[in-house]
């Protein structure tokens, strides 16, 4: 499976829950052999640009995929795995996809 994740960011305020998500995301990215840097962003303008209200937020390839505190390594691993799958026709877009 080709890794489709090219950018990972954790947006937060600097609070303990945000820092915890950042550390968990780094652990999981290493575990999944995702070879991209995990950025920690505390810039409130970036949060507003993405239209987000709840922090912390996990952003993969410029798309918010997980938000709120208490995100376990298991939840993060599942989310990163879902977002690293090849984007072929296997996503349930139709029942007769020729790309599967």
C-alpha cells in the first residue's frame, strides 16, 4: 500500500490535551512508518482559516480528520491508517468500479 499522507499537523492552543495529541500522533506516525514530519501549530489564525472550533485538531493533507481532547493512540492510528490508503476505486463510490 502506497502511503498517501504527505502532511500531518496538530493544531492546538498549547494546553496539555493538545500537547498530548501531538505526542501521540508522533508515536503513531513512527509506528505506521509514515515518513513525514508532524507539525505542532498554535497559531489561532490557522485554526480560524480551517473553520475549526474544537481543539486539538489532527490535520492530514490539509484536511481536519480528528478533533477534541482525549484522543487515544488507537483512535489516531485508525485515523492515520484510513487517510494513508491509496485513493483508488475501492472507497465505495460505486458498485462497479474498474479500478479495484
